[in-house]
């Protein structure tokens, strides 16, 4: 009987930790997505200084998440976001509207998909 209780307890703990991780990733990705949307609005209105400031804010926020996210998601996803953020910085500095919009679109998609991917993995476990 004890092995069954331990197994159930471990299962509940794993599910709880998985849901907590997904919640954390959702909150973090919402913060990043909001910053991306703000940059997008500034780029569309040709307010490059504001876009540059928000881009720096996005990069600073990402540096915080970049340290903890690899514990929970694939390292390739983290590297991919870092790569696109580096490109975005150059495009905003050069005031290249088309490439900035394209890169922001890619970043938005990458950031939105991370919690969804982890949720799909949890569904497979259950």
C-alpha cells in the first residue's frame, strides 16, 4: 500500500511543478510579448528613439529570463530568441522598418509558442 501512496504523491508533485513551470513561462512570455508589441507600435509610427529604448528594455528583460528558461525548455529555443533579438537591435538602430517588423513578428511567434509547447508536453505525460 505504501508504494502506491508514494507513487501517487510523486505524480501529484510532478504535475504541480509542471503546471507551475507553465504558469511562470506564460507570465514571462506575456511580459516579453507586451514589450514586442510596444516596439512594433513605435516602429510603425517611425518613432525610432522610443523603439530603441523599448528594444533595450526587451533585451534587458530577456537577459533575466535567458538564465532560468534553459532549465525548463529546449536550449535551441533560447538560442533562437537570442539570435533574433540581436538582429532586431541592428535593424532598429539602422531604422529599417521592413526588417524590424519582420523580426518582431518572428520574435512574437517564438515567445508565444514556448508555453504552448510545454503544455503539450505535459498533456503527453498525463
